[in-house]
C-alpha cells in the first residue's frame, strides 16, 4: 500500500518533535566551580582620585606604575584599567613598535582593555607586556573565556633608547612589566626620568652626540584637565622625539637640538635653512595615552586618539617623521555619569597631551652627559617643578 506523502511528513515531524522535546527536558550540566573566575577584589578595586591630582590618575578607574632599571636608564610604565574600560589607538609615526594594536580597531570584536604598557628597549621592550599579562592572570583579571578562565587584554608600544646611557642589552622585560603592575596605584603619576621615559631624549635632528651640541634629556610627563561638571580628560606620554619640544602657549623652544655653543638651535629654523638631519628610522618615538572618565564606544575612543595627535603637533617640531613611531592609545573608564560629546573629549585630549609633552621635558633632569630644560633655564614660568 502506498503511503501518502503528507502522512509520511507528519510522522517524521512528530518524531523530530518528540526527540526535540526529550532534548529540551534533559537537564543541562551544572556549571563547574572551575568555570567561575572571580577577580581578586583588591587588585580589581580602584579608589577615587585625590582632589589635587592633575595627572593621568585623576581619571577614576586607572592606576599607574613605573619600573626604572638601574643598570642603564630605561624602564616601563604600566596603566591598569578598571573592568569594562574601552580603548583604541592611533599610530602616526613611520617606525612604530607595538603589540595588540589591531585588536583595538573598532571593526574587531573585543571591546575592553585591561592594561596598556609603555616601555623603552625598542622591540625587546614589548616583552614587558607579558609580565603584565601574567600579573593580571594571577589576579583573574581579563577577557572571560569560559572554562579557560580569562585572557588579559594588554596592548603596548615601545620607544628606542638602546644607544643611551650604557649597555644596550639592558632593557625592560617581563619582570619589569610584572613589577610595574604590582606597583601601580591611584597616586599622582611620577614624572621625569622614570619608567618608559628613563632613557628618553629629544632634539636629534642634528645627530645625537653628547658634546657641546646634540640632543637633550626628556622623560615621562602627565597632565589632566578637569571641567566643573565632573568631566576629566588626561594624558601621559614618554617623549623620545626627533624634534624639539615647543611650549604651545608661547611658541618658545623648551628642549631640543643644541648648537655648538650648547644653546638651543631651534629645529624649525634649521629646517628652513636646509640644515639638520633626521635620526634613522626606529631610533625615536613618542608614545602616550589619553584617558577620560566619560563613557565612550570603541569607535569614539579611536576618534579621541586621532584628535589627541594634535597635541603632538602643537608641542613637538618636527613630528610624525619617518624616524618616529608616534603612537597614542585612548581609554574611557565610564566612571562619570554626565554627558559630553566625544568631539569635546578629543579636543581636550589634544590639550592635555600637549601639556603632558611639555611636562615630560620640564620634569626631566640631566643624565649621562645630556642636559635638561632645567639646566638651560628654559622651563616656562607657568610650569611648576
């Protein structure tokens, strides 16, 4: 006897339905305790910034730690971010050294950042991020991946200081990053010859000798802008530029290339006269971070990083050259409940970055035969020591 097609279809559908119902009623396996990852409460906690803090840690939800190596002036700087912090990056220099920057592209999936590392030591210094990953993993902080635990998201950028101050084989590694993460706090950020800025120099458009002419010492600088409505935008930067440091308020050179008389020669004038030369690719770089307590999307965070490069252009001349690896990361902790356009945040980020760059030059002290702005008496009167 021939079975009608419709009847056969009903039989099959009924069988499938029964099978599906049986599967739906089957209890799911209980979540194993090993699949539940709880961050270390102490490591994951972030205190409110002090009222007089005018550095990067004025942004609630951030901690900063430096490690400076003693065998040669170099080191690393680690910024830890609270859970849920979003970030991005913009790379403009011609010779960058970075890690995990593709992940920060808004078209890519992961939305959060756990830490950012700035380091000396050229490409070797990228290893410092591995130590930060280890520290975060030990404290169960990172991007959750189910039963596998967490994967810490730690982008980083480096500058080259291998030629400065001694044995070039002395450079920051995983231990440096681990110790910097361990030391990180909400205290006002240390500036000058510390962390990633320990071996930083500026004014190399006429070479990098240490005689009467040549470059000058720079370092780490940080600045914050606080609005009456509670919005905070801040920056931290390690300045190791080919160019000179310019005070945007006056247009005067603060630190940079020196002539044979030891005085500032002004790279802008040398350029117009056809003099000077750029350092070789990879032998410079300014690396920094801008941050805000506002809530931003990943796309908006990238635009803020892009706008912040205007701060580089205002305070460094020349900038973004083939011999620089200029990079700016951006972070948004979302700890402020107010409303601000990301265009406003980006404009303030450029201002904060320019201020931080000037501070990187004015807070540095002489080192290994190179003078600082303090030695030449070129610190602007508006800058507090």
